[in-house]
């Protein structure tokens, strides 16, 4: 099976109809901001009316994008939030700035779709949770992997009982180091590799398996790291206990060869009492049932986009695929995994 690129996913999605015109403000345009900005030309009921970005270079880039042609620009997001009449906000700041940005938007009663994690520390996260809960408005995280067709198919097959009782989940993220933006090179604005990219897989493992995590232990380090990544860890391993007594693992690295055909090599394997299901780009989605032969799953669900899913849930009343308990739990797991790596101790979750 051919790996489906994000560009192909975005190009194939259809526009949606909303009950009224919505005014969108962006607090930061870093990281996965493209998950919000790229679909906008196909969503005529959402208009980007304001952008706040403190980095002059990033602000200059967004000014040139056609989608921002009618937007007002700010260097201070608080001024933007006070000056503009907004219906929703996308938060794509550095990791270190995220908690304050999310709290500011939540205190103004605005629905949010935000980069992840929501905070770098447990204390910051609790302040975010308090502000968002008090607002009564939805918040989603930019975790687009859960809506990629192979993982949607994996989730459905597991729900249908294809692998039986899940006893083991293993996952991988391997990236090219490349040239990293300045904010990622500094621990104060980056946090850690577990916080920045680990959260993708913690969410995906929960989403596809239907299982939850109760305990976690991690290691993280820099080994023979290229000079361009600053303080970023380039090797991490996390071990987790499942709520049914099973186990899970995530290993991540920034060692992927620059000559590799894709930036990342993501893999998920779920093993259970009746079979094993696995996805990797090289082999596609495969299923091996007890007593059967290896199957390549070729019939995949249609493309879904996370920003469209958010709009449908927040403004069209469609089923909410990312309810608050999911948002809180994946942040708790991620912060616990980071704490375990820093302290060298096992950390309970929930």
C-alpha cells in the first residue's frame, strides 16, 4: 500500500457548511499551524481576520500568504484578543508560551484548537484545565495522526475484535534532524522531545487500541547529536502500563537519514489474544489473525481533517471525537512521561 502524504489528505477533503460566518484568530503560526491554515480556502464560512506572532520573521511569512490577505497583524496576542471580535482561536505558539496563550483565549470565552502539549509542567497544565473548564468552550489539540486513513482503519478493526484483548502496543517516531527553528533548540521554549512529539503517539496508541495508561517510565538523552538541534533530545524510550495490565512502548529518535524518502518513519503495532495489526509506511496496514495468513488492509476509510472535524463538532453539533477527558488525559500522560525521564522514577497516571 502506498503511504498517503499529508498533502494528498488535504487536497482530497471537501469543504463544509457552517451555520454562520466565523471569525478566526491565530495566536502564533508555528508548528502545525498548517493544519488550520491550509484548509481555509476550502472553508468559505471561516475567515482568518487576525494573526498575532511575536517572531518578526514568522510574521513576515504569514503576511505573504493569500489566506491572510484580509487579516490584521499583531506582535502581541493579548492586544489581538482584546481588539478583535473573534469566534474561535488557533493557538500555535512555542511550547513554552502555550499555557499562557491558551488561558488568555479561554478567559475570553473562545473555542480553541491548539498545538500540543497544553503546558510543560503539571502546575501550568492545572491552570490551563481550570481556565478552559470555566470557559465552558471546547478545546481540541492538533493531533492529526488519529485521522489518517490507516489509523482510522486500525482503530475500527480493533473495535471489531480483530486482535481480541489488547495486551501489547508498540510505537515509533523517527525523524530527520534537519534544520530546527530557534524555539525548538532551547529547553525553556521546547520542553522536551517527549512533550513535543511523544504526545502524538500517546494519543494515537489510546485512540487506536481503546486502552488507557496507568503508569509510565521514560529515558531521554542526546547522543551524538548534530549541532543544529540545540538542547533537543534525539533519543527517547517510554514504557507504559495499560489499564488491563498489558504493556506499551514508544521509542523516538532524530536519527533518520536525510536521504530517506519521507521526513518521518511512524509505526504502530497492536498485539492481542486473536491477532496482530501493524502499520508502517514500508508495508502499509497489515493484519495477522491467529490461524490465518498475513492480510494487507487495502480498503481504508475516507480522509478526515482535524480542523474540519473540530469545526463540525464545535459549530455543527456533530459527534465530538476529542472530548475534554481525551484532551486532559493525553496531556497528563505526556507530562507524566516527561517527569519520569527527568526524575528517573516511575510515575502513575490518573
